[in-house]
């Protein structure tokens, strides 16, 4: 099951990387704004931070996959939902202990 989900995500991400040449009609592009630029880059960086935090957490694997899919499919809303409602403090396992003084 996990391999199927991973293969589907890989196929989807590779499909998104392929960019078709814009079709022009009468000298104007048919494509509107695509959400790139500085705001798009900031959203991408925050999504990657969220994915790393999800993968490094001590959640069950199915919950990790679900959270990653939510953040992947809905980049802005999913990231906000994750940061607001995921109870990150309870699932954060840094693995470090304070040295007693």
C-alpha cells in the first residue's frame, strides 16, 4: 500500500515538472498567472519544511502519509491546517535530552 502511494506521488510530481509550451492565440498566452514568483517560492519552502517535520515526527506511518498528502494536495490551506491543528509538540521527538548540571 505504501509503495503504491509513493509511486503515485512520484508519478504526479514528475508530471507536474513537465511543462508544456504555452499555446498562444492571437499573440496572447492562454495561461493566466500561475502563482510563481516570490510568494510561490515562500509557499514551496514552507511546504518542504512541513514535509520534513512530518517525516521526522514520531507519528504512525499512515498518519505521516495522510499529513504529507494534505500538505501536498492543498499547499497553502494544508500547511495552515497542519501548523494549527496537528498537535506538533506532542509528536515532536527531537531525540535530545538536556544534560543535567
